[in-house]
């Protein structure tokens, strides 16, 4: 579904990505791991067209998308839950969900308000509230729901549970597991290695803008030294 090869990206004169490669197949949950500042979010921004790569190849379902406009990439079927949530603060919960809703790919069972509310009942309870009045966890639920309302083939979550209370974190993980069971392809960034090993199919580790390792959850679980070297604090 998604193929990235030899990706290089920079902010002005400061190069961040030097050689990133990853693949995601349909129905897979894949993670990007690494310490802060290693290029994970920059990789996501490059995939989404929010940052034009210097070089490299990004293909979504065989179509070259490197450097094209973000809205065109989103219309191809990629939904983003950005770091920091970035919900529309002055809009209500319901308005946030319907603002970008679309079923461009003509899915027979698209995401609707009812389906999102079933996944996140708390959002239905707060449907008329402005998004800025929600807790951080509720805003994260809203950001996920908003992305799902675009009916994406690939859902990307950057820092899926960062800064959330443990009980809310568990709820988000439960919803991600439910999405996986429904066959949703997902690219995840998060720091909770134990949960990621349980949920994800495969993992990529970034170190100073390069993909330095890839493998399955079983491979990752069997290599504690690797985790300590590249991911541990």
C-alpha cells in the first residue's frame, strides 16, 4: 500500500532525513520507533506532503506522491492524526467530525457519525461542545474520529497517546486494536513499546534520519539490546 525508499528531507539548510525506507501492506499495523529528534515526525510530514522531500520515492498504491500537495495526498486515501491533535478549537465536536467528512473511495460501509460515536461514546456525549473545552484525551479521540470520517485506506497516528492519562491511553489502544480487527491499515508513532509489540505487525527504527532496523514484533521482543540502544532513554 505504502512504499518509501531513499527518503531525504530538510528544513532549509538543516537536513533531517538521510535515508528512510519503509513499507506498509494492506491491513498491517506498522510502527516508526526511535528517540526524539530522530526524524519520525519529519517522515510523516514528508509522506503527507507537508514537507517536500529533497529526494527519494514515496508511492501510495503504486502512485508516486512525493512532493505533491497535501490535500491531493489526503484524497488518495491517507488520514492523519497529527502530533498535538490540532482539532478545530472553535468548532463543536460534531462540526469537527463532519468538516472534512468524505467517502471519495466509495466504500460500501463508510465511517459515519454513528460509527465514530460507537467507537468513542464520549464524543457523542459532548457532540455540541466546542473542541477547546475537551480534555486532552477527548481531543485525541476527536482527532482520530475526524481522520476516520475521511474514510482513509491508511491511517497515520503521530504520537498516538502522548501526554494522556493511563485510563485514556488504554481506551485509545483499545480503539486502535478494534480498527486493526476491522482491517484498517495503520502507521503508528508512540513510545509505549510493550503495547506496540502486542498490537503492531512490524516495526521500523529510525536513528539520525536513517532506517537502521526493521522486523516483526517477535523480532523486537527477542532483542532487548536493540530497543535499549535505539529507543530507550
